[in-house]
C-alpha cells in the first residue's frame, strides 16, 4: 500500500463525494471506491457513515485526510529545495524500512512524475547510518526518526509525521485479546533487520520503562512484507509502526492487540544539509 488511498480520502472529504474526488484526481470513480474499501479493511474501522442517501466521512476519516495533506505538503515543499543531487536529476534518499513503504510512492510522484530526466535512488538503513550518509554527502536527504541528541553541524531537520507503533498478531492468536504489555513478556516476536537499535526499538523501550526485560525476538526479517506474512501464518507477534505496512494481502489477517499501555511514540523527520 502507498499514500494514494489517503490522497483519495482527502479529496473525498474536500469535494464531498467519490465522483467529485475521482474527477479531481483524474481517475475513475471505481478506483476511488476500491481504495476506500481497502483503507477501511486495513484500519478495521469505518471511514464513512450513511446520512440519508449520502455517505459522510467519520471523525477518523477527517483526521486521516488532514494528516495526509500535511505530509504531502511537507514533502512537496521540501524535496525541490533539499540539497541538490550530485548527478543531474538524481535525488539520493535514505529511509528507514518503514518510511520507504510509507513515503516511497509520494517521493517518486513528487520528484519524478512529469520530469523524465529526473531519477530517484532510495536506500534503507538504520537512523544512525542515514544521518551519517547525509553528513558525508552520500545522501541528499534522509527520512528517519528524530534523533535523540543534537544533529551534527550543518544539518537541518523538518518534521513530517508521527508514528504510533502497535503490536500485531494473527486473527485467532492466543494473545489476541491481551490488554496489558507485561503479559507479552513471554511472547515470541519477529522484527525487521538483523538488529534494532535507537528510537525505533520501541518494544525494548516500552519494557525498559517498566523495569522488565523485553520479550525475545526470535526471527529477523529482511523487510516488512516478509514480516507481515510470517506473523499472519504463525504465533509470532510483531510491532508495526504504521498500518500502511500491513499491505493488501494481510490486511484482514492481522489485528492490533487492544493494549491499554501505549508503545513509545516517535516523530519522523526529513534531514538534509544546510
């Protein structure tokens, strides 16, 4: 999944109907309808409610529409003004694995669409490597969790969006109704990457503040697509920082645990040279 369904949702909210949103986006009305159905399935919550013969957006739909507009405006405003590419038309962007899924399609649209001579090179790494890449000049910009400490001299930060991580399990999982984080201490988790460190290790942080050892991560996956498929077919749990990462295939197979305690929140930022 990419941010296109969220863009369609914003247009529906702004223009008042699926037909008007489709006209504004330059696509067919069935394309908008299908995108809304997929988005509702991923969120497992209604985005529209019937009022007479019309469908009105819910409070959640309006919140998502507003958030997607802010992200798109920030990206659109920052990309052309970011550090120029060393090769003509090439923009080198470093992202975390989750940010690549969330922002990749819009980065391509904003930088490349309608500009045949432009190219986009995206690479993934942990946040420390991304910051270092921008500092060395091997990356033009990075999309990463906000660093805890001060940035190296000469770098600038612009806020993009906030991540609210949640623990996910397959439907019918024995722990699917768990409401308290400490009850997951003996659970087995899967994660992306060979190692996780820094602000994105929200699971370890959540247990550390309660002075408890974190549950074991027994499988490390190469990407979020393989992680989601693994969790959908096993008793492993996983932390997903964004519902976009569920993708189409597993949208109806995984559900977030109804935990009363929230995992640590973090802000995603765009970093570039001064």
